[in-house]
């Protein structure tokens, strides 16, 4: 028995494009606050939200989102990428093994500090338009 998704009509083609940003400086916990704002929104609305959000993580998230848009345009230049919806947006933790620092603490002690990194994955989805030849 075939799944229902394989029986789409040619006019209802769904196109998906993904982009990944790896080993980006910054805390994944703080980036998730920004990602939660744009998940499920369309691309234009998400870009507007990112431009006016005062968080440091918005710059790297905006870069990855624009990369996903460019990947969608590369797949099909005729598709209306601005109407695409952010289907999946995930921030994972990157490596911290060699990024430990020591910070001075009271009474001659030292606090260990981990410099964190993150991996950002954004997938956008929308209707694909067929190019007639």
C-alpha cells in the first residue's frame, strides 16, 4: 500500500529546501529563543521579525534562512520563494571540548567557562511551479 503523499497531482508539487550553519559561535539556548519566534511563519514575515529582534543570534539565523531561500531558488528559479513557510527550524549544540576558558573568581579561585557553539538547521517548504518548455 502506497502512502498518500506519493499520489500528488503535478499542480500540487511540494518543494523543500534546507540550509545548515555549523560551528557558529554563541549559545544554542539563546538562539532557540529566536528560532521559536520564526518557526511556522512565511519567509518574508520571518525576515522582518529577525531584522527587528534585538538578539545577537539573529544575525547567524538570518544568514542560514537566506541560504535556504537561495537553495530553493537554485532548485527552481520560477518558484515563489517569498511565500514559502519555515517548516523546520532547529538549533543543536556544537562542540565545546577545546573551547574552555578560566575566569577569575573571589578568594583566589577560578571558574571554568565553556565557550559554546551551535548548529542551525532551517528547512523551508512551499508549492513548486512547473517550468513549461
